[in-house]
């Protein structure tokens, strides 16, 4: 006689045994929550979508933008507490916990995006990344470039060397580090809220501002500027990081595949940003702005010496600046 309950019980037991025999990866892929403050319209949001697709067979990524999951500066703490697996963090945030990291936020450290990438792929870069792993429990997958800061002015004065910046009221973000950067350019740094910069340029309350060209376009600063001196004083980048604990739980093959996917996504994003900056420089010139390159070597020498003569550099790893300059 057919016993329905016994048959169902045997089926359930058999299904459970099969599930337990299956590899964990086939049953439940690890969930990697990613948090960033950039918007979903940012090029780097597409970068992350590419990465999520590339690693989709081995991990499920949940992407959160605009600081909706964790606010800026809190991502590292969230990773340390196990509340987040991945984040796009500012090197300045790492420097607040590891003072030696402040060297990677200084003016004229990197000549361009390629130089920055070369550093992070070098032995010197590996030493700095190891600090973050050992002291913060985060593994750095790579730097995510988002633009190089240039000086835009609403005055006619030609800028060739830092001496030409003397007396120039240059809007810089608030905070000692940003104000020092303005001084390192030779300017008279003036703190001002980002939302007030357009009016400040329009009224002459400030003589200029420093931002990557995409920001100049987004905020329409070009409408109230006369020139852009391509000082290239700060290569803007954040760091794509993953929990060291999560990273260590991956096998060597999975780590290699994940890193390869991250490198490819970062390469694409960087190329997109560089192309956009080139387009904007031409567009601004076509619209009547004077675009030119000052004496970069003079600016670099002046800025680096100011950093070396200040307390800011007291925690820098010995010889690291020279190693980076030599690359």
C-alpha cells in the first residue's frame, strides 16, 4: 500500500542530503555589500556594475550609491565591524587612522593618473597597501581615478610659477589640509562652501577655484571664469577596498580572478575620465576660456618643499617621496 507521508519523508531526507553534499558556492554565493558616496550617474557606478557582472558567478554584489548605506568617512569603520564588505574610500580617510598615509594625499605627489597607477602596482605601493591591511583590516584592490584638480581664475593675470599666485584669493575647501594645499600653490587660500563658489567668482569675492574639469562643467563655473591654468596639482582618486577577512576567505584562484576583474573595471573607468577631461578642455577653449599649462616643475618643487618643511610630513615613511618621484 502506498504510504504518502513515508514517501515524502524519504524525499525530503534525500534532498537534504544532496544539498549538504553540494559545494557551499553552489548553494549560496557570498554577498558583498558595496558603499560609495558617488551617485549612480557617476562613471565609477558603471565601473562597479561591470565588476559585479564579472564576478557574478562567485559572488553577489549589492551596490549602494550616494552614501545611502554608509555616509562618507564611515565606510572603513563599517568594514571593521563586519557591517560592510566593500567600499570606495578616500585616502584622506585612511590617513586619519594611519598618519603615514598622508603622503598619498599631498600636492604634486603623482604627475598624472598613469603615475598614480604605477605607484600602486609597485613595491613601494605594496608597502603602503600592507599598512592598510595590517592596521585597518582592509585590502586595497586599486585606486579609482576621478579627475585632476586645475586652477580656474576670473582674473586676467598670467600664471607661470607659484610666485604669480601671490595674493590670488583661491577658494579651497575648509580644513587645514586643504588650506595648506592652497598655500603650497603660492595662493591666498580662502575657505568657502562649494555651493557658494559660483557667486563668489561672479562677484569677485574670490579670484579663483580649484577643481577637476568635470566639476567645473557640472557647477557651470566656466561661465564666470576667464582662464584655466592646468596646474595638475592634485590627482584625484579614491581607493576600492574589500574587507581583509572576506579577501582571506577567498581561495588563491578566486582572489586572482577578482583582482583581474577589478583591474579591468578600474582601467575602463580611468580611460573614461581621462577622455572626458580632454573633451572638456577643448570645449572650454572653444567657448573662449584661456587654457594653458604653467611651469609644472616650478610648482612641484615649491609645493613639495613646503610639505617637507611642515609637520604634515613628519609621519611620512622615510625615502618614500624620493621613491615616488623617481618612478
